[in-house]
């Protein structure tokens, strides 16, 4: 089929570069690029949607949230002391 298409300058440049690099005609590179783009679009349309499954949050058994705050304070104090001695 013969048709007229107006390509954006950046697209035309990339197609010309690819044709030159691969030693194929502009027409062959354009057709291959269109086929790949259409195939990728068809694949993404039929792909199953990504689903996030929620899980219960919270702490593991035996972890005391109050002690976590104490641990954070202790680590910050140790970091401060280490930085002060440099």
C-alpha cells in the first residue's frame, strides 16, 4: 500500500540512522518499527493487570514497640558520640 505520512523530525532521523546502520531501506526499517510497536501494544493490551495483595501489617510476635523507640534513641546517641569524636 502506498500512502503519505508526515514523520516528526526526530523520528525520521532515527529511522534514517537505523536504515543506514543496518544497511536496509528506509521503507523496511519503517515497516519493521511499526510492526514491533503494534505487536507491543497488542501484548500490553492482553496482559493481565498487576494486582497488589494486601497483607496484615504490624509487628512480629514478641516485638515491643516501646522498646523499638528506646533502641532508636540508643542508636542515635551512639552515632552522635561516634561523630563527636572524629
